[in-house]
C-alpha cells in the first residue's frame, strides 16, 4: 500500500489530480490537506481510501499529523499567483520549509514540490529547449518563492536524506487558454503521469523537471523528466486552431514567464 499526502488538494492543480491519482493504483491511500475541502468531497470519497485533513501548511502541528505514516508528499499548497511579500514569504517559503522539515522528521521517503516556470520567468527564449535546471531568474515575489522552495528541497536532500523532485510547472489546466499555453501546457493526465514518476521509489536524490506536455510548440526540455520515467502523451496542438481563432489580449511569448513579467511586484496589476 502506498500512502500519499497531497497538500493544497482543493486548489486548481489538486482538483485535477485527486481522482486521477486515486484511480491510478488500487493500493494507494490518499490523505488530503487543505484549509477547506469542497462540499460533498467527504460523501463522495471512499472512507477507506481518502482521508481529509483541514489546516495550514504553515502550522507545524497540523503538518506533523498529516505526514505521519505516509510514504510520499505532493506539496501543492501555497499561493499560486503574485501577492504581497509577507504573504508569499509566509505561505510559500515557510509553508514549504514546514512540509519538508516535518516530512524529514517523520521518515517520509519522497517530497514532490510544485515549483513553477516563474522561478525562471525572466529568462528569454532561445533556439534550443531550455533545460529544467536553468538558473534562477524569477519574475515576481511568487517566482522567487519557488526558487527558495527548490533550494530548500536540495538542502533537505543533502542534509536530511529526503528524495525531492521539484516540478517547474507550466500551465496545468484542462486545455490551453492562449497562444503562449500552446507551448507551456501541462495536461492533467500528463501531470498525473509526472507525479507517478516522481513518487516512484526508483526516483532518488534531487531532481528539477519541467512540468510540460509533449507540445509541438514546447520550448522546454523533456530530457530531465524522461530520466525519471516521465513519458508525456498529450500535445496542446490539438487545441491550436480553437485558441488562435479566439484571439484575445496578446501574452508575451519571448520570455518564459509571460504576463507575470509585466506584473508590478506584489500585485497582479500589469505595469505600464
């Protein structure tokens, strides 16, 4: 039996993954941690297969109880957009530290961190695929918080013996919403495949991996994901005609972070 804790399970990516990860293995038991859970989840969930925990990832006592007895943690909990410095620091950095620290204390084998393309958001596109270990070049406080999380993950590998995979996630949603996302899209099914590869006991040490599907227009490397057994199957190009017909406000595609590179720090307001 594999016991998997998912923090931030009620967030955008968590909602896409819970059912997929529950169905992937009949011997898997999920523990879901979030501030609140959607109405009806407790009634719909299999009482023997899904356990619900309410609380914050910044609360060490809550996290300590949540990681007890689990084999792996998928840490999705946190602020997923640009926000005020103190909020981002508390939730994304202190929260990630708390999860890593309590997981190490509890003897958890693997922690998978939801990092972001915004950790390197100011990086300009080149002709070659950008490697998953591209140096930090954050575009926002949010992006910086993800560099801090990656760095903490490496520290806990070196000093506490955890196995950590940091996923530099692109745009994980049911379908791409604009031309940029034809390159950065991570389908929910591919995201589940990536998590499966990350929590596999054969994946050890520290890894940085792009969270992206096998998109025709992709400009990020798949090699690092393939090295841990990730085999993406989906391609955003099937939505290309629909996305291009829809038009809409242009999103920058010459830098990794897209619109985030235009946000005023601490807000989601576009500068200029």
